């Protein structure tokens, strides 16, 4: 299992849209307990996969590799998953659909919790560690109901 350290931000404006093409996918959760999350994700070109993440703190969590699965059905949609290179980092932008329409967030993976990076102008307020923005919580408490 690897460790993932990331910061999450709200996205402001549309400046990010021209920087990379997105991939539409569906995502749902088999388990969304705070200590352990099991996610199911599928795209039009990739078989459904599952991954597991255990949270260690607001920034760090352990992750495991995805593996093929044909049994689980995702239950929430987000689109597009966009990967944008920026100053030696990759920023992943997620624009949510359905009951979470209107929410656009970006995640930046870091090598350490204290590492800094040059934020592009379209990154807004940091929401790292705010549980209402966790993908698993958006299934239970959609953005449209806030």
C-alpha cells in the first residue's frame, strides 16, 4: 500500500478547461467509513475497478492498487476527471454532475505534508480536511442539498 498526500481546492472560473481533456466516469462506494473507504469507478473505456483508502490525517492516507471487478455498480457520477500538469505537479480537476452539479474541485498530490507549490489563478479556497468535500460524503450529502 502506498501513501497519498494531497491538498484539495475549490476551482474558480473556467481557466482550467482549455488545459486538458477530461474523462467521464461513474463512481460509487461499497464502504465509506471514515477509517476505510472502498470505491468503485468505471469509465466507458475501462472496466470497473475498486480501490481502498485508509485516512491517516487531513492530508495523508494509505492507498491500494485498483483491480478489475465486474460485480459492483457505481452510484454517483462526476465528470470530467482532468489531469493538468503545472510546475512539476499534476492537478486533478473533478467537475461533478447529478446532485453534485456545480461543484468543481481540484486535488494536488504532494511528496510531503509541508511541500508547497505555485497555485494557478483558477485554484480557489483550500478545502483539504473538510469532510463535506470528501467524495464518499458527497454521495450521502450532495452539494445541491447544502
